[in-house]
C-alpha cells in the first residue's frame, strides 16, 4: 500500500509508525486493517444527505469559514487530523485554503465520499490507528463529540497523540434548552454550554484557550420550531433542509456574512467553536 501523503511519511520517518492500511476502490480512500468495529453515528443515507448538503448549505459554508479563521488564529501550518470527518466537508474546504488534512471516519460511505473530495481518508476510529504519542499538531472534531458515548476515552486518546504544543479544535451543538427530537434523531447525547465543555475538556487533560458561540440567527427558530413542540410532546422535528435552507440563496449569503461578522461577540448561539491545548497535568 502506498499512501502518498506527507503527514503519513512524516510519522513513518520520525516515529517509525507503520500503518496497516489498504487502498479502497476510490482514490485517496483507505481502510485500517487493524480496525474491525463497524460503527458510525450516521447511516449511509444520512452520509449522502450530508455530502449533498455540504456543497450547497450556507450553514456549512459559515461553519467552514469560522473553523478556518480559528486555525489561522493559532497559526496553523501543519496537518490537521479530522476525526469523524464524514464525507470531508470541512477537510476539503481547508485543503482548498492551503491546510493539509487527513480524514478518519468509521463509515465506509463517508470515507469514499471524502476521498472523492480529494481528502486522504482512512476508514477507522482514532484509537485503532495507534498513532505515536505526542506526534500530531492538530486534531479536529467538527460536530462529532456529542455523538460519542465514551467521550473521556476519545479525549484521552486525542491528548495522548497531540504534541505538547498541539491544538484540539472542535465544534459542538450548544444550549441545553434547545434540545429536541432532532438531537435524538441524529444521535446526540448532549448539547453543550461554555461551562460544560470547559469542564469536560479539563477532566480529560485539556485547557480551553477559546470558546465562542456562533449561529445566533437560528437560536429563535430552533427554539420555536423544535424545542417548544418537543416539550409539548410533538416528536416530529422540522426538517433540516427546510429550517436551515440548504441552498440559502440571497438570504443564506446575508446570514453567512452576518454570522461571520458577529461570531465571538454574542452571548449565545446554536453552536460552539472551541480551541484547546493539552494541559501540563491530566486530572
């Protein structure tokens, strides 16, 4: 197997890491032969929906631009490992803006779609890759952590493989009072606040350097159209395609500019962008 990725070659040369990968039927797509667990937060249909929505949604465009801004803020020059990267919506965008990425995703359909987007992608979970300790500069979890049942285990593994001066950058859904049937349908275990995400990361050996709410413009629509009906016993949520308006049009462009301009200056939002570093000691 030949995976022509500088990050893979670097780990092999500097740490003697020998990944047990085989190439799949799509270019840039690989399977970790040491990983046998078949698990994913999303079905093939949901992955296909994400793959399609990621090319046309103002929501994804806005999130991507804010993630890129966060990476530029920390002076990101190395490779980002996108854990649970799905069909490569974030990674392909970052690659297009000069940031190298490797995707790690448990869903075969997600890996194939990500590879087709030009992202070197591995079908696996993080732990099964057995990356060398203190070897990776940056790890991304973009709307992933809320899907993980054993979050401390994943965060401990991320801390183990991150360099001492490395960064964890992630996005998570926020505001517990926005909980609705939609969260249950997509496999969320929780929604976060600044306080709860800080506490969870601290318990796993991280120090939060920055946490910012974004998507303030859809707080009220989510609360009115999802959370209130859910509390009243109406379980059918408003479809994402309707609520978020995938194409967006002129209104989507306006919302994107608005959200990008005010991100970090609002006391609430439906999502959080968090940047953390390994702390000196793990509690």
